[in-house]
């Protein structure tokens, strides 16, 4: 094939009514689908609804994908919850001066990142949503966490109460949503054996994939799983996934937004 990249519109137009289609879905697609603040939310949500209305689609995912999705949601809910504590005073969750100061400092850094990125996002149609711009980083969350005691003491709210209030139930709900939306790929599941080329997955192949294109190892685990299956398509927004698939998964189709197809023509020219 000249290229293994196919846009949303072209993929949708290929579908026939009631056709059975299997797709591996990347974590960034799940994130965009379930986070209304994501820059690609409307595009992804509309596409998923449209193809589901035409064909009998089964979305497959991996444990790695689930971990990436839930970790994203963890940062999202903690960011929103912590900012709510300093934006709208809650008498049921009193904060120490140190913890309030730490949250405000982190919020200021987050706001600066958003300001720096806003102009670029408006100009760059190939802009990729960056968790660090909208939500706190792991290091920022840890720095805030250090200013809390674990349990409530006197008039100080403990970190565990913050998590119980803003994170726990929401994270469990997100897990339920993707568990209903996707099926988890495993060569050990009897009902899925027909989808695999062999009875086990050679995880060392993921190292080769990462080494060939420099993609992140968690993403290479996802692509490696796809390569061990008879599934033809992977749905993604990730630049590295699209790039690595052109190098290491030429027999698979990568489904991505139409607006981003052109951005790969020059960088991947000659690979296929």
C-alpha cells in the first residue's frame, strides 16, 4: 500500500451497514472522547458515534491503554478538585496555609502554561493536546501532597479526604465506562483466540519497535499487541504511534483525523 494512514472520513465511507469491524483503540482517543476540554473532543466523539451507527464495531484495548487513560483521569480530577478548594472556599474541607499556598503556586504555573500554549494551539492545526498544559503534572501533585497530612487533624483536612472527595468515585466511574466501551485483548482468553496469530505475545518485540522509531515504550507495547493480532486497524491521535506504525506496522491501517493526514507526507515520504 502507498500509505497505511487513513482519515476518519475515508474510513467511515468504507464501512457498510452492519459490517463487523474490529479496531484497536489508543488511550488518546478514549481520553478525547471522555474529556470535553480536550481539543479533539468533538471530532472524536462525532466520529465514534457515526461509525457505530453504521457498522458493528468492536473496540479492543490493552492493559497499557487502560493504565494511560486512568492515569490521565487521575491528574484531571485531582487538578479540578484541588483548584476548587482554593477557588471556592469549602467550610467542610478547611486547608492549612501551607497546603493552600502550594495549590495556588501550582495553579499559577498551570495558568502560565495555558497562556503560553493558547496562541500556538490556535495557529497549529496539528496541535496535540498536552496534559501538562491543562492539568497538574505528577511532580506538582506530589509537591502539594507533601503539604497535607494523611489524615484530618484538628482543622486541617488530610490528603486522603481530598482523594475520597474528588478522585475515588470518579476514577471508578471512568473505569466502568471504558470497561463497557472496550474489550481487552488477550491471547489467553478463549473467545479471542481467533483474533491472534499465535498463542502468546512476544513482548521483546516491543523493544524493537521502540528502538526503531524512538517511540515511548508504553506506546510500543500497544503497537506490539496489535501486530500479534489479525486486527487491521488502530485508531489514534498520537504522532509517535502514527510514525512508528509507518515503520514497524506497514500491514496495519492507522485511522486518524483527516486534518492530520497531510502533516506526515513529508516526514514519512519514501517509507511506503
